């Protein structure tokens, strides 16, 4: 759209942008963090530091066949839900809600 003259814009200057808290939702044997944020790397660093094993979804098609869930490539799978719960609340401190963690039951 072309602008052909001056226009008026009312805006509010922000001094800070509050980050929503990360959260864990659902129950299952593991958790999935959908790929979508730079905070994924912060979470993976924290998982590594806490000695909680995780893996990355490399094939969304294979993942869907095994679990029935649609997740994009690069999503983080954490297979030890108990270790995640034990590492709370510090594990998600300062990580945004785009990293919401969903419970998922993995077939054996």
C-alpha cells in the first residue's frame, strides 16, 4: 500500500517488554517443545547442565507415525518427564511461553 501524504500514528513508548513465564502442561512419559524460538537453545543448555537427556525431532513424518502428533523438525523431545519435574522451577526461569512444553505418551 502506498502512502501519499503524512499520517498520524499514536504509539506508546515501551520501557520494557514483560516475558510470559514458561510452563509445563500435560502428562506423559516425556515432553515436546515445539521448534519456534531462540529460547530453545537456552532450554537445551539448561537440560544439558542438569544432565537431562533430550533429542531433536529430525523427521516430522516419522514422529507423527509413532506418536500421532504434528511437530516441526527441530522440536526438542525430553524423554524423562520425572527429571523435568525435578528440575523445576529453575529450568524454565526467564524462558518465554512460546516454549510451552506438552506432555506426550511415547509408545514402546
